[in-house]
C-alpha cells in the first residue's frame, strides 16, 4: 500500500477580537471592538485571515506504522503582518500528531485579518488533519473542481439555520445556498481559485471571508456570527487590563447596557462587580475593597476627574454612549497609576466611527434626556466629530413634591439639576496613530430656601446652595510606531468647582488642574517589554471656607455649628505632584507572565518622595480548554493627604502620605466555553494613615493611624452569547482601623462583610429582552447614641447625640430585586427601543440610616427608596 | 460635605413620626441666659435657667438643678474633653462614693435655677478667644454622684427617684458654653413684648371684666383657644404667637464679618407649634418679619397652656418670654 502523507487544510475562521492582547505589544485600543452602524448598512467589514503559505507537517512515524489518522485543532495567534506568533493545541490527537502540527503551523504565513480594511492581529482555530491515502488503484479519478463546505455557528455550540451563503468568484458570479438546521452548508463543483464567502442571517452582523478552493479537495470552514449591535457603544469593562495586572474581568456592551437597576449606565454597572460595596442611600460614593471613597481615583482617558456620579447617584457624569471601555482595578493596580490606596476607575471614551456616515441617538427617561451625534467632520478630510449632552429634568417635578412634603418650611428656589457634555474631534494621521482634542464636563446644582433652621443646627437656615462641577480640555495622542514601539500621551487643563453655602457656612473651592500623562512602551524581545512613563499634576486652588473644624469620624458630636466658632480660610495655593514610573513585562515561558514595576511620586504638600514597587504574576497551569490560571500580586501604594489636612488653617504641617501594601492571590478556571469561575483573596496592610486627634491646641492631624482590609471575591460568570448573560458575584471582607497603636482595632466606617449580586438577562426573541438583578448586602455601620437622651447645648437650644463606640452598630441587611424589560423595533433607517427598569420590585425598603427624635431618646431606622419605575425611550440611527 | 448638605435639604423637606420638639411632655430646659454672653477674664457671669415640666399636668414642681463648674479651654474646644478633669474633681469632692448631691461644693457644684461661675483670669492664655463650659443636670428626682453610672452621659452623675433611674423625660443634662474675650462684647436680644392672634395681651383683670374670647384664670384674663379634636394636625386651626424682638438686638458679628443670626424657638406646655424654630435675622437675607410661631391645640387637653418663645443669637445671647392661654 502506498502511503503518502495527505493533508487537508482546514481553516476555522474564529476571530476572537477581544481586547485582551494575548500577543505581546498590541495596544488594547486597537483591538477594541468599535461601535456598530445600523444593521442594513454595510457593517464595518471584518475579514478573516487567509492562509497564503501552507507547510506540510512530518507524519509521525509511530502513527504511520500503526496506520493511524488524526485531527489536531490548534489555536493560532497571527499578528498584523500575517505571521504566526504562537501555536497551541486546543484538541489533541496524540501519537505525535500534536507536535508535528504545531511545528508546521508555526511556519504558516497568512494574509492578515482586517477590519475596515485595516490589518489587525487575530486568533483562529485551525484544524490540521492527518490522513493516509490508500493504494493508487483506490484513488478516484482526480476531479477538476473543489468543494466549499462549512458550518455557521454562534456562541459555543449554537448553529444558525437558514442563513444565506453567497459564494462569489473573481468574475463576480455568485452561487448561493442556505444553511441547514445544524448550520451546515455546501457548495460543490467550484473551479479552483479564490472566493468571497458572505454569510447573512437575521439578527446578526454580516460576515465575510476569503477562501481558496483547490481541485479535488474539500475546503471546510466554520464561521461564527456576532449578534447585531444594540447601537450602544461597545463598551468593555475590565477588572484590570492585561498585561500589567492580576485580575481581568470583561463585560460586553450588551451586559453594560442591560444590567437591571442601573438605567443602562456603564459606570453604575461597576457597583455589581465583586469587591465594590454598596454606597449608603443616594450618596453616589464608590467604596472599593473596604477603602474610603476618597481612596479610589477616577480617570477619563488617563485624566483625573473629581467625581464619578451626579449627586443623588442618579447617573454617572459620563454617559454610556460616550464610553468605549471601562478599566476597573479594585486593587494591586500597575505602576502607571499612583496617589491612591483603594481602586482605580479609568473610563476610556469611544473612538470615532470610521464608516464615513453620520450617526445619532436621542434618549429620554424619567430622570434625564440625552442626545449624541458623531460622524465625519464636514470639509475636513480624515477628521471625525463626536458631540453628546445630557440634562436632568427632575427639577421640573421634584420641586413641588419637596415643597409639599415640607409643608411650607422650605421653598425650592432652584431644584436639583445636573448636566454633562462631551465634544471631540479626532483624526488618524497614520494608520497606526490617533489624535484627539476635545472638551468634557459635568455640573450639578441645587438651591433650597429654609424658612426655619434645620433641627439641631440653628445656623443652617435661609439659603442653602450646592454646586459641583468640572470641565476639562483634553488632547490625546497615541501611536503604534512599529510592532515593538508604542507611544501614548495626553494633557488636560480645566476647572473643578465645589460651592456650598448655608447660612454663615461657606465652602467655595475653585481649582484649575493641569495634568499630563505620557508613556513609551518598547517590546525589546519576544519575552520582554519595557514601559516608561510620567504622570504629573499641577493644581492652582482658590479656597474660601468659613466653617467649624469637621468632627472626627465616630467622635461625640461637637455640638451645633454656631456654638463652635467658624474657622476662616481665604487664600490661594498651588499643589504640584509629579510622578514617574517604569515597568518590565516578562514572559520567560509561554505559560508565565511577570510584571515588575516601580513608581516615584512627589507631593509639595508633604515635600517628600514616595517610591513604590508593584509586581504581579500569571501562570497558566492548564493551557488548553478548560484553562486554569493562577495569579498573584504584591505592591506598595501611597496616597498624599487630602488638601484640607495640610491646609494652613484647617490642617497640620509635617504630614506624610498614607501607605497601603496590597497582597492578592487567586485563580481563574474555565468550566464550559461560556462559564468560568474566578476566585481571589486579598489583604491590604494600611499604615501611616492621616488621623485627627484632639490636642491642647485643638484637633490636629498625625500619621498615627493604621488598619487592614482582608477579603475574598468570587465571580461565577456566564459570558454573553446570543441569548443570555449573567453572573453571581460574592465578596466576603473585613475592614478595620485604629487611630493610634495603643488603641484596639475597630470596624472601619465602610466595612460590609457580605456583598452578593446575582444577575442575568435573557433575549426572548422578536426584540424582547428581560433581566433581573438581586442584591444582598450587609447593613451599613453607624455610631449609636448612648446615654439617657442627648446632651443639651443651651446656647443653641439643641441636643447632641452621646456617641457610643464609633461604627459599632450595623443596620439591617440590604436586599433588593430589580427587573428590566426591553423591546426594540428595527426600521430600515433607524431603531427604536423602549425599556422599563423597575427598582426594588418587591418594595423592600432597606434601612439607609438611623434617625432620632429631638433629644435622641428615641431611634428609628430610616428607610431607603421604595419601588421606582424608570421608563425610557431611545432612538438611534 | 456635599453629601451632608444634600441630606440636610432632604431632611428639612421630609418629616418623621416623632412628637415635635415644640410639644413639652417632660422636664425640659428651654434656655440658659448669661448676663454677659461674652465673658471677660476674671469675671463672674450669672446664669439663669428657664425650664418647664410637662410630666405632671400643670402641677408645677421644682426639679433639682445642679451645676458643675471649672472646665476652661478643653482640648479642641470640645465639651466632652471636660469629662476627665471634671470626673476627677467630683471623685475627690465625694471621696469616690456614690451619693446624692444636695449641697454645694465651692468652685465645683452649685444648686438652684440661678448660679454664678468664675471665669479664670488666665482664660485667654495669650489667645484671642477662650471657652468656659458650665454643665448642669435637671432631674425630676435626685441628682447623685456615681463613679460608674449606668447609661453614662460622660459625667459621673445619675438621676434617680426611689432608687430607679429616670428616663430622658425627667432627666436633662447639658452645658452652657461661655465665650471669653478681652474686648469683644455681646448683648442678649431684647424682647419688647408679644402678640397673640395678632393682638397685644389683654391688660384687664377678671375684676375689670375680661374681653371677648377670654376667660378667667385666677385673677387673670387669658385668651381662649378652641381644643382641636381632628385626627390630623393639618386640620387644626393655628393661632400666631410672636415675640416682639427689638431690631437693635441685631449686632455686628466681627468674627464672621457679618451681622448676627437671630432665631426664635417656640415650645408649649399643652399643645404644640406648627414650626418650632423660625429665623428672625439672617446675615444674607436680613430681618425676617415672618417669624411668628403657629400654636396648635392638636393632642392637647382642656385647661391652661403656656407658650414659650426663646430668642437666641449665634454668639450665646438669649432672651425669652412666655404667655398663658386657656384651651377649651
């Protein structure tokens, strides 16, 4: 028997365009999925890589002797120039087939994958088949035509029935067929040559690929379709983006816009992730891994911003439509970020559409209305624009409601109103570079006239005004200069304003921050990448404060404000905080990734340098499905004192930065193609915490505080497919502090031992989708009032709570069910969506705080919000 | 701070189910007036207390009033920083043994609704401002020294009757802060009179014949206010009660570089006020003529009622006036 090696090349075009840059040196944003235009227009064309140079594998001797055949499924990483940078085995055939297939595949050359005509890196599954041909008398007469055969899938195992397959040859002659119920299709009798295959199916983006048909051979392909975009910018939320951090969590655009109870707000979706505690009431605070809200920093494309939510936590300051990706680091973040001990939220604004068409969106619900438009800039070649704005209209109805509830004791002179706005121009000077300039900002306002003083605070009467706002002019430049070198830079200048006025109290702080951030990343070798960067903040601040010194957390009430005497600060100051960092990313083996970095920050209010070290490691224990990955990290983090702590009137001199040391260890386990489990334990050691202590001169600040946070996070997740997404997230944690070393540890104000979130959303078909989210969270801590009633201050006529041990009591647990229903109608030129987001479906009013009668002799839990429906309508083109 | 003020705004707009502060249903201290609200070093200001007892129906009884002296410039200017020093001195005075306080201890303990206190000569200690705290306890039974009282207020004292600790309805403890300045002064507000229902009080006696809508109580003619038996306070009629505060009471507040804040707090024995506290003068908006309290006989009972108006400024100054009516 004549035995010859036969091979049949199978190409499985599975494009995993995840922004997880598995190939070194790739910029995240280059892989970021872009916003999708409406369905019946030409979608941003996605073309799979096409094999150009095939290399025969050596047939394993053992298998040949035993007349064995086999198929090896490989995972191939193909860079933007078409070279195979990595080949690993997904399905093994044993008997030496795996090694032979890997050796041959690494020598393949491809025509690279493209999106919108631009070459991109890709990862595909490739089936290398080893077959033994029979004796010459068994060989059929060779045909002059070939067969193109394939399967159309969605998700892991779903098949698409009745999809239209169009096979077009070079002369534009088209042969069409339909897929069967199992997604398979076949076109026979094709002349050898190159064909364009197009797959069209209702509810999915059009898919195209180029295939080669060879005479006397069958070309088999598997295509995976992606569900049509909802029109929302494809936003990805990551736990931490590779390659620098330990944990990675990623949410699809559909998940972000459909989580019940969030009104489709991407930044509010963070609150459903493990490690994020529930903020009390309408506070709008972000509490990450047991840290104070001030310990977590918020960035927009690397530029720090002062707040993340509008007041009342109704919505975030950047709408989902303007967001492309959220990077969320709950801890152990890389050296590129500093001056924070808690977590980091870095919002990445959307990149512009490059399809040359104008797009727009308008949405209205019970709280606010928003509009967005983006497209090519008229009369400016290669420039695009993006403008968006949102304004609350709650002021139209809440004023009369509050007035009625107050029975005439207040008068809303200017009801709560917020707005935010974004305007950008962007161009791509070269195929690998991007330049953007723009302005974005946010504003919140509220004014109340109190006809009588607030109970217990006689000095707070009359006009009560609140205003916070910020604006940033930002310029951003990114360039993947070569496969090995990437440059990123941004600079921003703007204003932050906080204005609070109540009776004789004043707090007016206006700052003008100038920030810059720049990084150069060089892939020195296959296993080493070096990142170096700067991160500089300069702020000019004008401060007008007439207020008593704030009470220390948990201490006995100092009495009504008017009895304390106001401290006055009317001055300007400048704060300069430069920082620099360097990092090494090492992959000494295919399975091991190490990151080692260092950072140095200077702050002129402490007049000290704070050097810190950050390290992380990921090891792939099992490389094939189901993958198992172990990870660990350690780092030091410094956070300068808050401005009021070093202020010449309210603060103290000679302070150092707060310090935290983070430790984390965890694992990620794939369970099925869609289900994975992630578990991580963490410990944060806190030292040199700035603490306020009473002295003979009055309260002063010292670096005597310390504490810790320890916890475990678990995430069991079903990754989004065409029907369903969902997860169960559980956090167990404990957070304790002490003011001085001679005092015992007590629970920290924001400690929440148990945080459970279970959510899911299911597409019913015909444009309907329904979802639910259940949360159970330990109650918030509060400081009880002890004694027989409160202490009476005769100067003000008010009583003060006699505080017990700080934060020693816990409110009842919070639990709530939210439900969301969406219906979408698609028309030829536009799409209309309606949704109902129902908060607190079973109307359980969890306690948010405790209130007392006038002399603190009686106490009652203050309930949170009742059931609230939020109806919304959205139109887009 | 943003969160605090937003919450205050919401709090001001939203009510709760507790009885209002303006309804006196137990022993209550309504004010402590100091003859010189800004005291000078080495001075002896006089403190006098206005109190009311709403526990027994119109039977005026004298609760025990005990004053505790001797806390000057505590750490941070905070009243609770006085506790360690005061507790130690009381322990020495009473040899650490729990006992009823029924006699004065010079410089430490005085009794009665009026007292004087010593401001030390070094109360300023080279600083522009000093602070003296005078504590007091008002008890429907006996005030005792106890080194380890249950439900401690921070001070080693208890209020008991027949060996049982009395509740907050019969035990009030607090303090009066005295600001000490070398040169700055502050006068108490001046109340020139009052109006009730828009009218000045009747001057006739019963023997002279009471005016319409008045009735006799002893020898006095008191206005009559109908008892409200409605189930909701909003369905009850309101009668305006207003102290006539002299405009000259508004002084300059040099520390805050503005005018003083003045407000009036209303309270009633037998009845309540619709809004218990009103602004009289606001530094930003100025004088407020609409500072009257609205008296309501919701949950009241037939008989005499006493209305109180205590006017305060934001620098420790106080003045008060009271008025009796008949609820029928």
